[in-house]
C-alpha cells in the first residue's frame, strides 16, 4: 500500500527535486487528513437522499503577502486550508487594510464568492448553477486573519454588535460544566465593546495572523453583522460561522464579516466558544466532567440565534451553519447531536471533517491520557475529588500555557460522551436516516 501511494504522489522522473517532493508530501497529508475524509462524509450524506454538494479550490494564491512562502518552493504551494475565505469575507473589496493591492480579478472573484455563498444560504441551491461558477477557483490564506480596519461596503451600511452574551460566564463552579442561560441585564447594553477571546495559547504562528492579546475565561459572546436596509419587510437569511484551529485557537468576536453581510444581504453571526482543556477536558469516569463543553457552547449560541435573531433582521427558519478546520469538524458533529435539532437548516464547511483521523476521541480511558496534563498544571491525579478541587482552583491562564508537545496522547477536542456524541462518527455518518440537511463541503488542492 505504501509503495502504491508513493508511486502515485512522487515524481520518479526527478526524485531529487526538493520542491516537487515538498508538494507531494503536502498532497499526501492534505488528502489523508482533509480531502478523503470530506469525500467520505459527503458520500455518506448523499446516501441519505439529502442535497449534497462539494467543490475543490485549486487556484494558486495571488495575494502572497499574507501567505508564508517556503524559500525553496516559492509561490508553488497552491491553495491551503481556507484560502478562499478572504474572498468570501470581502477583504479584496476593502479600500484599506489587509489587501490594499488587490487586483480587479481579486475583487471580481470576491464578489462571485460572496454571491455563491449567499445563494446557498438563501436558497440551498446547487452552487454550480450560479453564473460563472465554472471559474470558481480560490486563493489566499486563512481564516485566522482578523482585521480591525473600518470597512466600507459601498452604499450599504451594516450594524455590528460585538458584546452579546449567549451564556453565563463559565467561571468558578461553572468551569468544566456545560453552559447555562445568561443573566438578563438592566438598561441598554453597549454593543460596541469587543469582549476578549476564550483562553488559548498565544503562539507566534497565530499572533502573526491575528491581533489577539486579550483572552479570558469570561468569553461566551456573539458578534452580529446585520445589514441596515430601509423599508425592509422580509427577514434575511442567517449564516452562523465557526472559526477554529485544532480546537485550541479561535476568536470569533474579532472576526469582521461586514463585507459578507453587506454585499450578501444576510445576517452573519460569529461566536466565541471554549477551547483546549477548558472546552474539552474529561476524565472518562462516571462524573459530570464529561467534556464537549465547547460543543455545548456552540449549541447554546445557536439556541440564542433561534430565539433572538429576528430582532436583528435575521430569519430563524433559514440558518446556515458554517465552519472552517476545527469549526468544520464541530459543524459536522452537530449534524448528529440530538440537542442541535432544529437549530440550523443547512451547512457549509471546508478544511475539516468529523471523519478525519483524531477528530473525535473515545471518552473511555481519558483519565490515563490526561494524567500528564493534570500533573503539569500542578494537581494530583488521586484521589479524584482532590484532583478536581485543585483544577477548579487554578487561575485560568494556567490552562493556556500548557505545552502539549510532550503529551502526544492528549487531544483536547470532542469525545464520544454518549450524551452529545452518542457513537463513533463513522457509524453515525453511515446511518442514512439521521441526517437530512442540505450540505456543501469544500476542500483545497495544491497546484
């Protein structure tokens, strides 16, 4: 099998070419971790007689100032995870900010991508029926680019609310617990304040791509982009977008999607959710520390949207759930979570699949896997109550500074807890009767 794979991917006519071999290595990893699982997921979904669409993005990036170029292989890596996102988000349309040198081709592609996504969110139609969709190829790099520039959206206006709590702060005794309803506030809440991101490591890789300096355990907030329209009579479609990387990095409330909302004429919601150990710590014991708190946060945010989005001009009957990388994994998982039924109606995802290796772990035996982590934060592993008392007492920043490179068995992500995730994801995906949503998946391909 290994020999066959190598024969398929490597250029045996020029085995010493470092650039070509690097591309082949990227292709193998990309197909193994992302493309093949996405195809399998789409195949299982299609067997349920649900509308299922998939596209591949292959255009080599032209806006290279935002992309890391290996010096030995400059400009040849091709499309990476989420490379179309800046086009979907309308960044080339900004008059200043991230992409001041965007070409007219970049701008036209951005308009097209926004239109395709909006048509899917509005009608659930097959995207390739859109004019020009045969040229739907993509560029650029990654969701974790959070720009702070003021966005001009042509003649349209977008109201942005950045300080909306959808759950109680998960602090104190609510740490390692599923979210609870937020407390009501008195008077008018300031919707211009940007709350902190959830606790997460501030690594050089991430800090280069996003202005993330403020993190807190009190982080469960929404950001809403609502187009302002005069004489509006009909409610607009809604896109709830989940960003994320490895369930360790995400910052939805700083993600400005004003252009997508304005040009696409839809309400766009982003959100913070708990990450890493604070979002997914579990022991595998018969206790209330079962993990998947981050998934519970997303469900709570979707519940809030169903109850309140009409007040912002959004239609709760037309909610599309979107996600990239670990956000896409979360979206896939929620297709099978009983608690998410009725909270969204179709899904757009790219760069991640619930069927990819290590996306979901078994809860059995978790305590043994997380012992090194528990000891790393300075807590005992026995007796159980002393361990939990210690973990509850630790300051939140401790959970952001743990270096997991020496803990290869620790995967702080979704687990099969028999409550939210009731079985192995492959088995759930094979259950044809369990999914009936319109689905679109996307992958990228190096060129």
